[in-house]
């Protein structure tokens, strides 16, 4: 009887801990989605300084033929996207996943041209660098294939 009670208590504790972990992970996913949306808003708002604040010092962005290493290289290359009065593209997350450790996350979503046409998808890896401060450490976009003419749906 005592053994059954202890086993039941241990099982109940495990279920509560698993539910807490799920809740914590959902909260972290919401944080990362909010960070990604705010990051994307820097483009819409033409706020280059705010853009730079979301880029980690150790960032690697795959922009162009060679990866850009470090915040300074990224902001130097991306400055051109912030110079025109109108944003040359926009993005928004539709996916976020966070590791159980709560310190590393992935966001992904569509990239659109100024007319709203889907032109690509982005994939960003975020790191929690201090409490409540997520920064992009890896970023890579990919073109969207117009596959209808290639026997694909």
C-alpha cells in the first residue's frame, strides 16, 4: 500500500513537472515569436539602430555568396536594406521552437517583396543572451521555388 502511494505521488509529480515544462516552453516560444516580430518591425519602421540591437556579437548571417561573421559585418551589409524610404522586403515568423534548456530557439517564416508576393523563407537561430534578451546568432534565407512548371504542385 505504501509503495503504491509513493509510486502514485512520484507519477503525479512527474506529470506536473512535464506540464510546467510545456508551459515554460510555450512562454519561451511566445517570447521568441515576439522578438522576431519586433526584429521584422525594424525593417518596416526603417529603424536600422533597432535592427542592429537584435544581432548578436557572434552572429553569422548568410547574406550573399559568403557568410557574414559578427555583428559589425552583418550591420554593414544590411545597412543598404534600410537606406531606401520603402522597405525592400518584409518577413514574419510562422514557426518557433525552443530547446528544453530555454536558451536557444529557431524561428522561420515567409519573406515578401513590397507588393506582398512570397519570395522566400527565413530561418533564424536565436540565443537568450541575458534574461529576456533574445538575439539572432544565425540567419539564412532561401528562395521560394515556383515549382508548378516542374511537375510539382
